[in-house]
């Protein structure tokens, strides 16, 4: 009898715990928690007592959800428009010169190749003309391979595999090996260029390469460009648990990127992407002592990145968010000052009210920081 009562109490307690966890999950969803956020201490302090300007932050009515940071400089907009106009008229020479001008700055060369791939999406006939006129041009061959990769992913879509129609999955599976073969041909044209290898590791995830086969590609890439930013981002995706790796492998890869990030490179931000991946799959969890130390290292590393680096605004948003989650409030406030009025970026845009989500995060950082000292507006 006593044993039966003991079992009953155990099961009853388990039911209470499950119910409590169910309510917590429910309250965390935007539809339920949204209106209640106004009653949180941070929200009340933000609404009635918080003066953002005292902390070097823009006023609430200045917040802009349209972008992650300032608009591109005029010269960049004109440069991109000129390239689009030229290729629309079949002028591939402008594209070739644009990539060649990057020299052996492999990160820049790759970002320019990616821009050309975006321009080529409506019509890639100028890429084909470039390849015909310069069959030995590695840049043209690399761009062709990258076009094939993105075309394959566009056919597949971003949903889980079980949501993709079999016909589209078959097309996807056929295009990726073709893209990898095209990238290998490109690699033979300029053995020192890491671009073709970035294409290969981008395709390898969808092509379901084994870790061993992927590591062979990775070894070739880092032999040419050990700190390649986009190459690392693609590799991080491969090592995610939803693809070919695990949480442990992904985090190990990200930690190594933080340790090896050279001055001036945003490479340490790979750790932020790893944290985002974990949170997306497992929900929020308390940051560890190790995580706090790594976040501080990421913040220190990003200080050396040029202020005009176009990747930086997005990274500052992720960094500010995770610093705040780790209770590193002074460091988070520093990032919010650098971000300024822009809040059209992850993670804020995942909320139905990005401006409020952003405002609550910066309010919490200000409220729990050492105070409004050094409150210089960063615009």
C-alpha cells in the first residue's frame, strides 16, 4: 500500500512538472507572451523611466526596422548597379574586371563572386558567354559552378527533406554533383584560388558527403585560405546536427574559429552562428562560464574589424543579443551603442515586433550595466 502511494506521488509530481514546462513553453511563444512583455520589469522601466540618450542610444521613436545598419555608400550602390546594367546587356568583361580587381584578397574575391551569382539569377547567359570567350578563366568557371549550386537549392527549397516533392529532390540531387564537378574543373585552372573549394564545400552538405569526404575538401580549402570567412560559415553548416555533424562538433569548430581568427577578420563570429543554431533547435539555455569567456573573445576580436566591413552590422546584432543573454551587460551596451538606431536584423526580426524586442534587449543591457558613463552616441 505504501509503495503504491509512493508511486502515485511520483507520477503526480511528474505530471505537475510536465504541465509547468508546457506552460513555460506556451508563454515563450510570441502569440501569448507578446502582450505580457509590457508587464516585465525591463519593459516597465523602458517605458516609464529609461532615457536611451543618457546611455548614448537613439530614442525609441528613432528605431528603424528596415535595415540591419546604415545604407550602402553611394559608390557601392552605383558599382552594383553598373555591374547589373552591364551584364544585362551581355557585357561580361565588367564582371571579370570586378573580380580580378580583388587580387588575392580571397574573402573579397569570393564576396564579389557571390554578388555576381545574385546578378546572374534572372539570366546567366552572360556567364556562359564569359566561359566561352575565356575557357581557361577560373573566375568564370567558379561562378558557373556557384550558379549551379544556387540553382539546385532554389529547386529544393529551404524546407525539411520530407516536405520536398520527390521530383524536385531528384533534380536537386542531380545538379549538386554537376556543380561539384564544375568546381573541380575550375580548381584545375588556378590551383592557388580557394574559390572553387568554397563551392565544393557549399554543395557537399546537400550532396550528403560523409565527414571523411568533406574533410578532404576542407583540407584543400584551408591550405589556400586558412581564415576564409564564407568557407568557415559553410563548414559550420555541415557540422550542424541537422546535417552531418553534432552539437559538439559544431561548437568545437566554432571555438577553433574564435581562437584562430586573425586581427581584422570577423571569423570569430562563427561562434555566434553556432549559438543561433543551438537556440533554434533547442530553445534558450543558460550560458556556461566557457560560453561567456568565448563571447568576450568574440567581442574583442570584432573590435579590430574595419568599421566599413559590410558583414559587421549583422554580427553586432547577434553579438549584442548573446552578450545580453550571458549577463555581460556592459559589453552588450557597447554593441547597442555601435548598432545605433537599426534593428532590422536577426534575432529581432524573428519577433512580431522587432523594435520592441530590440528595445527591451538594449534596455536590459542599460539597466544592468555599470551606468550611463561614456554615453557617446554612435551613428
